[in-house]
C-alpha cells in the first residue's frame, strides 16, 4: 500500500487545528512538522473538523521556527470566524503589511459578519500583493518596500488579543492562483472512499450510502448472575469489550459495455482475495480519514440489466472490521533523515500495529514497548494501532495523533 498523495514541498506550514479540546499542541501537517504550542486557546467545532478558538485573553499558538521568507514569494490561506463579544462585535478584519521605514504600512480591510466562516488569502509575487475573500480577488497592491511583518487583525482595539476561531491555516512558499484557492475551499465538500490506497472511482465503483462506519459496535456478552430471590440480574460493567464492526457500503458500478462490465466487476472483487486485511479509508474530513482494517466475508450480489451500451450494476459491499477499537497516527517522511517512526507505550494487553505501508506487527505488549519503523519512500503514512486502547499508558510517538480512540 502506497501513500495517497504526493507531498507538497511548497506547503511550509499547515495547521488544521483538529486537536481535542484541551490539547497543548497544534500539529503541523506539512512535511516540516513545525508544531504549534498552545497557551490558553481551546479547540472547538470548526469549518473542517475542529478549529482553534481565541477568546481575547492571552491565548496563543506559537510556532518557534521561522517558516517562510517575507521577501520571497508566499501565499497564506485560512478560514476565520469572528466571535460576537459584549464590548462590540468586530465588523471587519484587516490585513496589516508593515514595510521598513517610519509608519510605512498598508491596511486592507475586509468586511465580515460575526459568527460566519469566511476564507481569506494573501499572495505575494515580487512587488505585487493580492488579497482574496472566499476565492474572490478584492484588492491588488504594488509596493516596492521591504516587507518586515504582516498580521491579520480585528477592528476591535479593546485588547491586544483577538476574539475568533481559525481553521485550516496554510502557508506556501510559492504563489498560488485563484483556481488554487477555490480548490482549497472545495476540499471540505469532498467525500471519497479508498481501498488499499486506491479511490473506489478508479475501479468504476461509486458509493451512494454507508452503514456502520461511526456506530459503536455491539458489546460482547458480559458476565451476569441472575439470583432467584432478586429482581433483574447482576452484570459486570467494569469490563466492556466489543464485537467486530460490520460496515455496509451501498455501491454501483458503471461500464460502457457488457465485456467491460464483467472485467470491472471481476477486478474489483479480486481486491478482497489478498492475504490479510484490506484498508478501507473514508475521507469525510480531508485531513483525518476514517480508517478500517477489513475483510469481505459475503458475496457481492450485483443487480444489473445487460446492455450493449451503458451498464450500471448495484450491490451491497459488506465488510468486517475484526478489531474495531483503534488509535490512528499519521507519519510524514520527507527525506532519509525522517524515515523512522517511533512509538513507545506500556500495556499488558496485546496490540497490533498496521504501519500503513503494508507491513504489520502483531501481538505487542510489555512494560516498556519501544518500536521503530523505517519507511522506504517519502510520503504520508497512516498507522493503525488496534486492541484495548484504553489500557495503553505512557504513550510517546514522533507521529501525529489523528484519532486518539475511534
């Protein structure tokens, strides 16, 4: 299994802000991994998954490294939502560009409604600066001065810190176009299904509906005692374990002839003949896929009508996830120096680790588990740990924690 996408070396900082509420770190999803340190701010529901919320106090997300050069080409894209505050709600945000020299600055105001999400972007190429709101170019300026700083501010000057939510913050060390910005905005609308790293659509298969992907699996039978002189029963609720997960995808497959239809069906069915599990990935959130290690147990009964032209067949794809409780990590290899992923933890229960490149380690446990894995190719890899996740302690990794438990 390879990676799903080619790494973008021009993306020098990417903060999706998808962490849990009280996280003290904001992971950088770019290949440079300049994670942000959080002070005071919290994570709330955002435009795409979660967002970071600043409430006007000393809330910060600090990046310790200098991630791009103000004198070169760059582009910044971010979703922002201004909060209503008692002292007077901000009605606009202002790009402030500070150039060398006395009071040598440029302000670009942007009208914005409180409590509504809007995407804003700025690009620089040479002396030309362009400003966008929701993909629309609103202003272009030409300034030959030396840029020494820039900020995005609110028109509320009652304090040093802003009241807002920020989501999906990206910095590129290159010029992005209006079309690129529109594509960044459209990422939130795409739901895609992958099997072993390949889009279902590449097989001519489309998913119209799904069942069981976010349901809690059924509890296994628990120890019970029924006393004849008491009402009801006594149940051991201190040990809850789950049955395997059943996933049902409602699918249809398209082809332009009978022979092509037969070939596509056969090719797709053979995917599930491989040894071991298949990896099902569902991108509802573009940065935090739902991942399942599954196998196909039942037949795919395809309903169709034969035709010499366009043929469409419908079927239910039933998949079983034998290990339904898991932790999901993401590791990024950008070069030889970053090939090694490290995972350390403590557990008395057996844990399986699917490294995301087709290799797996089974039945790991111990007081001081110290694992490392070398990736051979540059790219993004999603790591799945399965087992009694709640009983894992002392967990340390140099990967990004996508889902702590799911």
